[in-house]
C-alpha cells in the first residue's frame, strides 16, 4: 500500500512539470528624487526615472495626491492626479505641481 501511495505521489510530481508554460512577468522600476521647492511659492517639483517600462504604458502612471488620507485610501479615483504620459521622456520625468495651500498637509 505504501508503494502505491509513493508511486502515485511521484507520478503526480512529475506530471505537474508538464503543464502549460508560464509567462514571464516584467515589472517597471521607479527611482524618485527628493521633492524640491519650486521657484514659484506654493509649488513643488518632483522628478525621477522610470525604467523597464514600455512607452505605451507611460500614460498609466503618475502622481495622486490629496489633503485627506482617507480619500486616498477609500476612493483614490476622486483625488487630484497628474499623468506622466505628457511629461516623461525616455523614462525621465520632472513635474511641478499646481499651486498648493501652504496651510495644508498633502498625502
């Protein structure tokens, strides 16, 4: 009986190796610089580099920000957004924010 169970386990293990091929996943990487104060009061400049990213995917990425952490956690689609598709070239992006309130905390 033990030989039958062992034989079945070996066949199942070997048979599992002959399944469909898996597709390789390719993830992009983001390197960000430190936020810098802009020349204009109330704005910040963000910069960095996106690597291992196809150009067609660039417009899918960007920044999302809000003065409410709860808004970003519960309904990020209503937060303020900036797509990198219009500003990034060769993976490098540099973006200056819209005027921000100096009395608010942004997430």
